């Protein structure tokens, strides 16, 4: 039987970094949106902090262009984060990373709903998604 290591953590803070929308006269009445989601993880082993930076671009399918954007940071305090580093790189369990991704995406979904209330993006509700993204290293 596979045993999953328990990682102790709590939410340290939540920040709305940016939200914006762009109304276009060319918009139709069809509210079909697509979402591009980008997650980035930042670590401070000395402070036991991990920040999940979430950016969501909202695209109007009829225009094929970005009509909205939101960026958030969700900070987590992870007990003894340093012990999860190997060769100066974080090595947290994948299940745990998926959990933090899920919390961050769900938090951002709620912030989207609040930020875009009363605008044409009111119905641009981020669907439920699998939070276990593949790693893409930056060049």
C-alpha cells in the first residue's frame, strides 16, 4: 500500500494582484468563453512560505481574443519547508502540490466572480479542472 507523507500547512495570505477586462463593440451576444490558466510556484525555504501565482486569461470564443484577465497570489505557510528541498530544488509530494493548486484555482475562481460581477464577464465562470498540471521549466 502506498503511504502518502502528510505535509502540514495553512493559508498565510491571499492577494488580488490584477484584474481587468476589455469590452469590444464586435462582441456578439453569445457568452462562450475559454480560459488559459498559468500557475507558478515561488518558494522561500527560510520563511517556510510557498506562493502559488495564478493567472487566468479569459478569451471570447467569437472574437478569439483576450477580453479579461485576473492574477492572484495565494501564500501558504508550510511547516519545515526546508526539509522538502533536494539539491536546492523543492521536492514536495505531487499530491500535495495538486492540493495547493486546487486551493489556489478555487480561490481565484471566487475572486473572478467578485471582480467581474455586473460586467459582461459575469457569466465567465471558470469550470472545474484537474489541478495536477505538468511542469514546464522556464528558459
